[in-house]
């Protein structure tokens, strides 16, 4: 299996996320990837996929992933059935961090218990 085949799930994820200015090369058995993710969250999930495939410190891949929007961790579109605590658990691993999301979105939210599908929420850097 080639190194590119090994990391195909990373390349596919990058395409799904719409990573810009993507460049992929193979040099002396090392996969080199470069691109710009929209947010730090998207960069993090790309790195999670790299580690899933290659381990904690993979030696057969070099990734240079930059972030387009460093002002936020992510922008999240609210889906039916979600709450700020569920969203906080997803992004931060801690449902009690819902207050940080609420505070970052005071311009569109008056009550942390009232969010609506379709709203785009700022997920602040933790």
C-alpha cells in the first residue's frame, strides 16, 4: 500500500471540509500535504484523522495546515434537537462550557435555553 493510499481518509476529509489551496506530494516515501482549513476546529479534526491512521507521531506524513479564520474556534449551524450544552460537549468535551458559547453569541441570543435550527453560532477559542 502506498503512503497516499494509507492516508486517503485524510485527503478525503480535507476535500469534504473544503480545505483551500490543497497540495499533496509524495517524496521519498513521505506524504506531504499542505492547505488552509476554515477554522481551528477543522484543522484539529484533520490532525485527529492523521493520528488515527498514522499514530501519535507519524513519520511518513508531513502536514502543513493553516487556518483561515483564527478569530473563532468554529462556526456551528444549529440542528434540530441541539442545545448549547450539547454543542459545548461536542466542541470542548464539557457541557458546562455552554456559557462561553452563549456569551460569544449575545448578539443573536437572549436566552441560553432558546436556540433555533439554522442559527449560525460562533464557537469561541477555549
